[in-house]
C-alpha cells in the first residue's frame, strides 16, 4: 500500500513541476540556512578545544575608570495664591561622568589586586593583540602573539601535537622559549612536526620551540594567535607601570556556576577597596568581569550591560530562526491550498470510485512527507557543499565549520511538522467535499 502511495506521490510531484519546485526550494533553502547558522554557532559557542571549559571561566578583558560627579539641579515652581506669588524650589541630583576611560588592564594591577580570588581554582594573566613581522626567503610573515604565564595552558586546553607548554620556572627565568601553532610552524619551517628544539627568531631574539599546538579553529582573541611566549618577554614598561590600565587581561577558572558568581562578587569587592591614585580625574574603578557568553554577546552588540547583551543576542538569534522557519511554512500553506484545489476533480473521481475520505487525506499528507524528505536531501547536500566552500576559501579565517547531524534531524522534523500541518487542513476540507461539488469546482 505504501509503495503505491509513494509511486503516486512521485508521479503527482513530477506532473506539477512548478508547485514542486517552489516547495522544494523553500524546504531546502530553509534547511541550508539553518545548518549554516547551527554550524557557525557550534563553532563560536560550542565546547571545543581550546575553549572546552569556557562555561567555567570569568574574564576581566578591560578596566573602566570614571569620574562621577553629583550635580544639584534646582527647579523653581511658581504659584499665584490669593494674589500673592509663591515660589517652591525642588532639587534633582544628577550623576554626571565628565571623565571616562575604558581599556585593557595592566599586569601590575592584576598581579597586586586580583590574585587568589574566592571561587577560582586557577587564574592566568596574558596579553593579546601583539604582532611580529618577519621575512623568510624574501617572504613576509606576520605572526600574532600572546604573552602568557604558565597557568594559561591549564585553563585553555590546547591540543599539543608535539612538545609541551613552557613551565612556570621558564617564565620566571625569562627563558627564550616559544610555543607555535601548526600554521606558524608550517609557515616558518615548512613542516609541522620535528620542530621542537628548533630556533625561531622574532624581533632580533632567538626563541627555542618547546611545543606545537593544533591551530585553534576560532578567531577568539583569547586563544587565536600564531605564537605564544612567556609574559616576562613583553615590553618591560608593561610589567613595571604604575598605571591601572595596560595591555593585559585576566581569566579565572571555576569548578561550577556558583563559583562564577563568587568570583564576580570578589572582583567587585576588591575593586571597591582600591584607592585610586588621581581621584580628581577618576574616582571610580570597575574591572569588568564577564562570563564567556556575556563577553561574546557584548562584543556583538557593544552594550554596557553584559547580561542585557546576552538576552538581546538570544532574542536576535531566536527571531532569525523563527523567520527562516515561518517564511517557507507560509509558502507551503499557499502552495498546498492551490495544489489541492487544483486537484478537486481528481478527488471527485476517486470518491466516485469508492475512495474513502481517510484514503484521500492520507494521500495528500503522504505527498507532503515525500516532498519534505526530498527537500531535506537537497538541503543536506547544499549545506555540505556550502560549508566545504566556506572552509576551503578561509573567508572566516581559522574558523572551521562542521555539519551537525543532530541539528539537521531536528530541523528536518520541524520542516516535516509544518509541511504536514500546512497540507492537512486544506486536504481535510477537500476530502470531505461532495463528489458533485468537487467536479463542479474543477469545471468552474
């Protein structure tokens, strides 16, 4: 029986090519877009090395310093009472910020005020955004660099292809050691293995390669670098400055979500106890403490409140997903109504030969199921092709998108549900129509 229904569905879909094309396009395009969005979000927000523990992290990416001044604004109200003018003065207190400075944090500030926080298992202070330009065989190479401490490697779980990370003693002794990504090793040495112990020259200094890590498949600044050096090799002025702001940031690792709240509270408490050196210019201090998701969302929307940024990003993503699902659904409803009304004579003939309403209803629903699965196959192929094209073209840098089969199955089920619903109501109405009315509709 199902085989006959399937053969009939294929013949009907092939006979009405225009309706079939519109429906298949809507379903396959929707699935393709959903898979691309899912692949991107999986790469950005999934628990992938070296950010497998990001849900346990609190970041201090920057330090905000402000001068807060309370201004008194008087407002005079006048009223005429018994021919005498009466005056009433009210006062409004306004918080002004004539001075505002936001920047990354200095190492001395983190080292002196933000170590051993309550709730933190480990901490790391590091400097990002550094670059080196060098020439190999007349070819210019630009390496992005991160200066880090030894704890950096216990928080971010890099995949070491060979060698090991630099140790705390090596950092303290200012040993000239370096960790490379496979990409940097290939660019400089022409190979990705057998480079441990080799010498790499940066800025007229010779560094011994102690480890090679898999190139992170993300553009996050916290891990997205080509080379990693001990922070003790950064410009000495960065380590000896008396300024609170500088070129470093901090990250703390907790064992649970309760620990994240404790770390945030401890950062705020300690900041409130710090005496600012120049209160005439800045009298408030705010080390911005954020979870990974808050930092990501704030980087997208640039809102001052991290938690508000998270809510807005989730709302934006949810709205986009609903839009991509509802548009083809509305399209399917219109197409199905037109397709079913067009076949009113067929329904009348089948009912005249004894077909039950249930058989007719099941036939239309089955056709929608076949149509949805065909669209799913096309969408699956299109998504795979497009993901491979994006990865091969490096249009997203080191980001490497992957196909999520679980998301695909759920997306296909959603399309199937809406496909069935969009055809069920008009099919039900047509299956109940009288034979004579069905034939008259077609004649009209």
